């Protein structure tokens, strides 16, 4: 059984293009650093949005009630 070794960055690409692996198929095989940065930014935006929603949840629900409802201070919500 033969062992397959990972091609080096300066080895010729296995696709037969004649280009070096680092300029041909390296980005196709793994996640590039740009993709990782973009993914981190999207994740931070989602986490920030969820945190902002959670923080403002109690404020928005107690600020106004539906028409005809009155605020009950002892219960902390509208009736």
C-alpha cells in the first residue's frame, strides 16, 4: 500500500496544468484566509445581532402595550 504525501506549495500541480500547486489548486483544496476572515465577520455580526435583540427584548415589551391594556407595576407587564 503506497502512502500519498501532501504536495508542497512549490511542487507542480497534479491537475496537469503545469502551474505550481500554490497558484493552481491550493485555494481550491483548503479554506483560504479570506474565507476565514469573512466567516468570522459574519459570525460576529450574527452574535452581535442576537445579543442586541436579547438586550432590547425586555425594554421593547414593557414600553408600550396594545390599545386598551394598562401597565401592572406589581406584575411587570400589561393587562
